[in-house]
């Protein structure tokens, strides 16, 4: 909503299939801290910082069409997203000239979402990720994917959520895989807790679309939880 800030802390632990020696992944953890700001009813921006590759990211989201009923109604929402990520890890090879632009990647996304009933929502997310630098000439700079996500409310404060992305290119056999996450959202009034399992470590679009290395069929998945808290920074002006 306009004038609000959504403060998010995202956690992702290590692989569960390492057993008790790694306490089923709890001995490892990566996190992302994000701040999303509502500028208008259909416009928002966000920034974040991840421990995975020490990435900084920023994005904007604009919805030119929003689902509505009545006169001039529209059956679903269309949102356009553009984002940038920056890897701040030390240079792997300092003996060569390293360009700042090699740290950058971009993603572009169109979200098509519809709330079918009070308890069921679904969205499609065609996405392109562009990496300015790839380690091997055989790897493409542009990765194309189609995301599918949804939410099914179980009670007034609890819902099942899922998110899957199919990669059309850039898949290396036995190296990276399509990301899939399954979870439960719990609303407590002031906060939203998200408990989930995922085969991805990274928590921004570049990371989880292009660098998911876990396999669900090998139980190479990670438990995670997110915390969301919305703050009212500016009064909306509506009575």
C-alpha cells in the first residue's frame, strides 16, 4: 500500500539430506534482509542484501492493470518487474583486470496474477535473467524461465504456498535444476511467518533461477523461514 514499508528477513538453512552430522542443515544458514516500499497503489520499489555471494539487489514493480469488478472490470492483474543484483565478493583472480560490470546481473519479469476465489490465487511469471559475466563460453548470458506460483488458504490466518520455475535454457546436466519451493504462511496480526522447503539457496531472482543446485528426488532440499512486518511510514490521507 502507498506509504508503507514491508521489512523482510529471509532464512535458508543447509541441505536436509546431510543428516545429524550437520543437524539436518541447521548448522548452516544464509539470509536476505529486504525493504520494500509502496509508492502508489500500483507502484513499489525494494532493496535487499543477501549473504549468498554477498549480493545487493534492487527492483521496481509496476502494475498497469489490476484485477477488478464492476464497471471497467479486468479479470487479472498485470505487473511489470525490473531488477538488478550486484555480487560484492572479492575478485577470484586479482592478477587480471576485473571490470565492475562483471559483478552485475539483471532480471525482467511480467507477472500475470488472478485471485479466483477468496481462498485461491494463482500467478504466471515469464522471466529473463541476464548475467553480464558467465564463467564459461558455453553458458548463455540470457536465461529464460516461466514461473508458476499460488496460494491456497486453509484458515483465515494460514495458507499453503508454492512456487516453481521452469528453465528453458541454461540447464547443465546434474549441475543446476528447476527451483521448487513449498511452504505454509501464518499470519499473526502484525507479522507474517513463512515456513518452507526449497531446493534453492539463493533468495533473489538471479540466484534461484540460475543457480539452484539441489534436487528434490535426492532430498537435497533446505528448510527455511521468512518473517514479514509492514510499517506505516506515511498516512494514506483517506478517511
